C-alpha cells in the first residue's frame, strides 16, 4: 500500500465571519491511499487557530502517518491521538479504499437517494443588514432550523435580528440556534442568556471561552435555556478525560465535529458518554471540503438522529470538489447518479 498527502486551499465565496475573525480561505489536506490499482481518499480538516492539532509539526506528522501506513488504521489512530484531524483523514481513507466505489463509505437509504438528513441553515456574522439578508434567504429556502453566529457585532443589533425572526415566525415554525464561539465573558454571560431567553431559542453553543470549567458548569446549572458545548471538547483526547468533563460541566447538549475530535471513533466515544449522562448531541461539519462532508453526512445518517444536523457547509467555496450532495428545503440529499470521478483525480 502506498500513501501520499497534499494540501488544498478552499476559497470562500465571500469572507465569512466568526467571533475569531474573518476567513477568506480554509486550508485542508488530503491523504491518498493506493493498493492493487484501487484508490482511497481521506480529508484532514484542520482549522488553523482552533484545531487541537494546529501545531508546527502538523505536516511532519502527516508525512509520518503516510510513511507508516503499513501499521494499519487502528495502530495509527492510537498513535495520532493528539492529531484528531489526521486520525479522521486516515480513518476516512481506509474506509474509502475498502469501499466498492471509493466514495460510498456507508451505504444506506441516504446514499441511494431515498431519504435525507435535516440540517440547520447557517447564518454568518457580519453587519446586521447582511445577516438579515442571509436569514431571509434561509427562510425562503425552506429551512425550519437556522443557526446564527453571534458575538461579533453589537449585542443589541443581534437582539434586533432575533426579534425580526420571531416577529415573523413562531417557535413552532422556526427553531433558532445561536453560536457565540466563546464571545461572552463569564461575568456577563448569564445576563445575556436571560436577554436571549425571550426569543425561545433552542440552544446556545459555547457562550464563554473553553477552559472555564467551574464557570461553565455554573452557567449550565443556571441557564434559562440549553447550552451546547463545542470548543470545550477540542483537545480532550482520552475517554476518561471526556467523561470527567461531562460529569463536571453537565451540559444540556454537545456539538460533535469529527475533524476536531478524532473522526468517527472519537465522536462515537462522546456519543456513548452523552447518552450515559442523558446529554443531547448533534453532528456538525467543520468547514471541510465536500470530500470530508460526504463522509460525515453518510455516517451521520446511520446514527438515526431526528435532530437537524450542522451539515450545510458544502456551498461555501468557489473551488470545492463537485459532489452528489445537495441541499433542498432544509434537507441534505445525496444524488447517487452523480459522478465522483473528479474527486479521485486529486
């Protein structure tokens, strides 16, 4: 078996804002496995400034993984514990190599085009007029669940945007999730949550920065509506550490991004623990290309969750790999007749 890797820069159609700043491009890496004339592909979806494996030796570790591909998937996964995006890339590449058509990793009613995955419509941070435009587009596109990035513009303007949605759509018509990306200070967070309560939000992701375990636990205890941990899970590698975190904070939900938490295997560990402690969860992509998104979507369908998932990121880039995934009426569909040949020429 031969293994190689290369870098790919995804270009945003328009600059995309989070509380950590504006992004114009997104770096990703592909691992290609070749054996007996067959190819497998995996994506290492690192996000600089956020991923636990954003380290100077990242490419060196990628090269090591390819040079030691003979060790096999399980041994490599264990050896790459501190490099979750590479864990996922290796895991995906082996699945791709073993599959009949390289891209069909988890055959199901989703991949045969007869069933779909409910997803949330993502509204990016920006000036209020831009955010309002996005909201109107998502509602017109048939989404029944939207997710707003908050924390980057004036809080009062964000409250006005939420009021705009609620003045037109009831909680039965539109589910609203917000993601603060840790933008609130621990001192102001509860007050802001109480102000947000009036809009009957489904949940808020990561209201305060990660690492404030005591403060986050207190916030989850006092919050007027559910809190979902997101960044808090990044860099927590061992199963025992994951369990300790959930026991201490007791969140209402956790957000699971396979590229950040060790692929399907690492994500399944979090799911097992969440269900043990009666904590809700859903899966979210982390700005991967359509290669990674395809793998995540196929696997997510097999989990049989009826909650909207965060998988609507495939249309963000000008140079994404064309694929069978399509969003229609707030649902992610897979078109089995669409050809993936361009993918395999990477």
